[in-house]
């Protein structure tokens, strides 16, 4: 079945079964391999994307459920890692093995869109992604750094 989907502001068509998980359409049909397969049951968060701005696990949602919604993947943040959150990730040396980072960044971006200056408790509550390397303290620092940069750009004091 031909499915139409908007990803990172671009319309795509994929000839897939309607129940195919969004993750596999992104990776196998659209070549957007930044979104990772981790557990396949929506627990680890490696496959996190945003659907109409809301964080979703792409391994547990069928492509047919997307409808007219807009999907954002890690490739949509910035092609050259110039997005403030990505810069903060690098500055705080968050990535270790890197496998969870795409999903972690998408979760952090969704959090900052909802809460522009989150505290530790809000970060811990919002970021349910798993990191085998255990860089959670660095993740908190990077999210706060990105929040400060965003606040400075918008004239706010953070």
C-alpha cells in the first residue's frame, strides 16, 4: 500500500504494509538512519521522534497511524550539528558510544519546547530514554546549557 508521510518538512511516499512500524519506514524506505532500533517495544527511546511536536517511540507506532501529522527526526534538527542543543551535547561531552544519542536529543528537544528552562526534576521526569553509558548528569548539563542559549537568544534571563 502506498503511504504518504511528511518527515522533516518533506513529503514522502512509501510502498509498505499499513502496520509497518514508523521506525522501519524511516530507516529502510526513506534512508533516515539516524533514528535507531533499540528494544523494539518502546522502552529504551533510541527510536524517539517527534510527531506534531510530541515525543513518540517510532518502533511502536504503525506508519498508518501517522495520517497528516508531521514527523521530525534527528536529521531535521540540523544537517551540520549547528542546533544549540547539539552544540551543548558536544560541549558537555555527552556522547560516549553514541547509540542512544539521536533519541535522547529528540527527547531533550521536545522537553525544551514544552519547558524552556527545566530544572533537574523536570529533566529527569521527561527524559525516560536509556543510556547504557550512564551520561545522565552530562545530559542534564547539556539541556540546561541549551536552555540558557535559547533564553539568551530570546532576550530572557535564565
